């Protein structure tokens, strides 16, 4: 009862989730613009004349948009766990995130049509990419915040393999692009593994399908890069955007059977770290239950 009373109203989740999607999700893009203003990095010649809320003209525009929009959607969806009411929290987080996507996307579109971006920047396509990635991230965040423990590991699989690109993008001059940095990947995977368990040891088995999905999705970065490399005027991808699905499917399909590019050392570290976190959580809950039983005895 006291815990429910201490939680904030769902109305506060509206602005919080909106800020989480853009300010937190696109923090690497905002910091890179700040680095250029302060002189830490040189201004790119591909940048538009003024600041754009979304990185339409960056060299890694497609990959960066997908990573940042998805991470932002994840953070926005996680805000659904703040209010006491799960339904109210989910509604507020969804509304706030979608409002932020509409406002930022609309502002970027308005600046783009004023001629502040090159003609080949394809703002409409970039808005579609941003919206799709943001909705996927929002669904993942809601599932992690409100879904059963057995599905949390599955939901965290995609963000886990993309988080290292987001983190590297915080450094001056670095693009937002997944690099397979093994130790960041291991830490993120281990944390996700440990947090996927609630109170029963059998839930540890629920991570096995998630581990399989993560194994395949390690090719998400190369797949996005393959799509980006095929975007140029007159290409088959430009004429038929749906062919991007075939490119991504081919990359992910080969990753399921080929071990090249998979960080086996990171898997060992991740599983040990995750098992440790899960064991600590389970032992702490067991100790709390034991103390409660003694108090009632």
C-alpha cells in the first residue's frame, strides 16, 4: 500500500516518456551537435545549414536513426512501470512517446521542406524509418515494464545488441553504429539476463530462447549497414524500399548458422554475470521471505 501511494500519477508519465524518447534516445545526436558548437569536433560538410532534431543527413543516418529511435522508444515504454496502475501507465507512456515522435518528426519535416537539407536526404523515408523503429522500441519497453518475466529476456534481445552503438555515439566524433564491442555487449546481456528472473529459479530457463534470438540479432548492425550502403539514387533499394526487408532477412538468416562475428568470450562473461545477478536477486528474496515468516511465527 505504501509503495503504491509513493508512485507518481500517470499524468507525469506523459512528459517524462516524451523527454525519454527524444532527449535520452537521441542524446548522441544532441551531444554531437554540442561538440561541434563548442569546437570539440569539426563540423561535417554533410550537415544542413541549421540544426535538425533528427539526423537525416549524417553519414550513418539510417543506422543512427534506427538505434536512437529504438532505444528512445524502449526508455519511453519503461516509464509505464512508474504509476501504480499498469493500464494508466501504459496509456500515458504510449501517448507521450507518440506525441514526441510526432512533434520532433513534424519539426524536422518542416525544416527539411524549407530547403535546409540536400535533395537526396529523403526526409520522408527517414521519417518512416524513425517512426517504425520508435514504435518497435516502445513495444519492447512496454513489454519489459509490464510483461511477464519469461518474455523480458526476449524483449531485451534487440536493444542489447544495439546499445553499444548508442554508447559509442556519446563520444566526440563517433557515429551511432553497432560495433560488436564485446565487453559492453557482455555487460548489457548479463544485466538483461539477471533482470529477466523474478522469483523462481525455473525462470532462468526462460533466457535460453532469448539467447538464441540475441545470437541471430548480433547481425542487426551489419544488416542495417548493408541497407544503408544500398541507398543511392537509382539503386534497386531506392526504387523498391521493401527490398530492404530481403537484405535484412538475408543477413540475419546467415547469422543463424554461421559463427563468424559472434563474440564467444562475451557469451561466457555474459552468462556468468547474468547468473550472478539472478542468484543474488533470488537469494535476497528468499532471505526476505524467511525473515517475514519468522516475524509471524
